C-alpha cells in the first residue's frame, strides 16, 4: 500500500507540473473575436491557476484517503518466531507459546548477530530458534518449519519429532 501512496503523489506532481508548464503564451488569443489579446491571456492564466488549485485539492484529499487506508490495513502485531502465531502489538509475550520478545531482544548480542550473518552468508542452515528458558517442557511447532512438533525439554530442543496432535 505504501507504493500506491507514493505513486499517487508522483502522478499528481507530474500532472501539476505539466499544467503549470503549459500555461505559457496562448496562441489561441491572437484571433479571438470577443476579447482583446491581453484580456484573453489574463483569463487563460487565471484558468491555469484555478486548474492547478483544483489538482492540488484532488491530490491532497486522495493522499488523505489513501493514507487512512494504508494506516487501517497495516498489521496489528508481529509473528512469534517460536510458534508462528500473530502476537498483538504491545504485548511482550506470545499468548500461544509464552515466547518472551523482551527477553529475546535483551539476549541478542553483537556476537550472536555476527554468527548468524556468517551462517547465512556461507549458505549453512541457521540454528533453530529456541523459546526462552522460562517455557516449560512440552511439544511445540518445530522451529525448522517442517510442519511437525518438536519436544522442548525446558532448556533445548530434543531430536524427538511427532505429527501435530489434534486437540
């Protein structure tokens, strides 16, 4: 939606610039039957000004409408890296799995970021994301994205995998 707002602004700017650049000396005023040349050019300039003001109002109100649509349709939260569910904006923990975003943010160090970037650059698979230590042991969606569940023993992921349980 951001691109629609930007495209709208560019289109309107081009339209207003084209209207202003076409307001030069009017050749239609040379042989006008009812108006003198000076009056015809004055009326033509006034018409250009009125047209530009109308275009500006169309641009402004279109921008307001598109901006409101953009604002109202943006995501209302963020995806939990542990379970993939949507966590509402402002919440620091995922209601589905208990993942704590604040703890994860504090735990990210420069060394860990550098290691993950090096892994991605080398083409190696990134280490699976672990829920924070306060999450009790249990079956959770596999962070590798396999669609299965993997067992979390309270401290690390185990190699135990099973099909998701219907509950």
